């Protein structure tokens, strides 16, 4: 059974200033998502599921989805603020999406096989997709056994501002022991990498510390855990207008409770992406270099 690639594409790219998922950055107008789908297809994934919002469905289907016809099966699901469990309502003043694990929950009815989760606007590198596909292809009959592709934090920063990353710790067997989402990580003027903790204090972190780039591998039982966790999250945080239901939060709680394991898969790949509009020229140059080196054709599809 081939694994499925689940692409989180519902974000509106507020810091970037538009629908960055549709921005043609590569030669021939390819988007970062195009490179991810191309790498996933080569790695052995058998289907792609996108989660988006209804507000840009028509443009997304015409610009993104239609190009994959004849190459790989594609489905689209939707994330909206009021897509909540029965008995729960969205606060009237809430504007911020509920977070990555809420977006993941939207794929429950479309995904029945082992699956990977990625962000739409991150370039992960073809080695990472191959590593992840190989791992997932052996998990058709598994439950509560997940994985995460770990990147070195120093290879994942933006030159234009802070980034959000899940900072990880693992045991001697490469099993994740904790992952904590840090929403402000930056390299300071002295070259040191620092993040803000819960009290807004700046804490230094090592260059090679493994971090989550939201590149996960799950089996379908993860949806059941997520549904239960989301209700608990809403009970405690529904009135907090900026509280988010992150994937690392759910994974971390399952690990701490002894309900699941998560293997950290090392990758030689370097991340890049368009967190800010100022990142765009650098990403364009990097994609051009990859095409010139023969890693990708100028026209992917």
C-alpha cells in the first residue's frame, strides 16, 4: 500500500502577504508545492490530499490541482473555523485558525492508509520524501507508531525574521521524547540561535538541535487520538482567541502518556521557504540552482 501525502495549504500567508502556496517561484512558474508533489511521486507516494479553505477553492483547483491530473490522484478537503466537534461553537471574535492538528483532522474521511503531513510553503528536499516514504511503506498494519523527519535548527532559519519550530529531544533509540512548539526562533546578531519560552525569555539553543518542520508520518489511528485531544483542547482553550491546536502538542502528549512512539528520521536535506516576502528572491535563486544542477527539470508537469 502506497502512503498518502497530506498537504496543509489552508494558511493565508499573513506574514508573506498573500497566497504563497500559489506563488510560482521556480523556473517555469513552479510553486514550492509542485516540487513537494514531484519529490513525493518519485519517492513512492500514491495520492495527495490538500486541506484548503472554501474562500480560495476555485483558484486553488485551477492553479494547483488541475496540473496533477494524469500524474497522481488528488483530493481536496477543507478547514474552517466552525468545523468543530458536536456541542462546540466557535467564539464570535475568533479569527486565527485552530492550528495544524485541526487542519490534519479535516483529512479523516479522505485518508485510510499511512500518510505524511507537510506544509505547503516549505521546501523539504527529495531525500526527506524518500526517507519518509520508505518508513511509511512498512506501517500498513501498525498503530501508535509514528515518525517525524528531524532537521537541524541551524538549517531551517529565515534571514528575514523569526520562525516557528517544534524543538525536539530524543532517546538513544531515536524515539522522540518531547517536542515543544516555539513560535519565535531567530539567529541574533552574534550568530547565536535563540527562542522565546513561555515567559517571553530568550533561551539559546544549539545549532544542530533537531526540530520539527511539520514533516510527520502517521497511521490512520492518529485521527482518533486527535479527535479526543481536540475536545480536551477546546474545553481548556476555546475562549483563548489565539490558542492553537498544534501537531507537536498532540504527539508530545501521546508520548508522555506512553500511548505512542515517534521515531525521529534524520535527513541530510536543508529546508528553505517563504516565511516572509523578503525571502522570495533567495528561494527563487535556490530553485534555479537546483534546476541548473539537473536535480529537477525546468517544467515539472
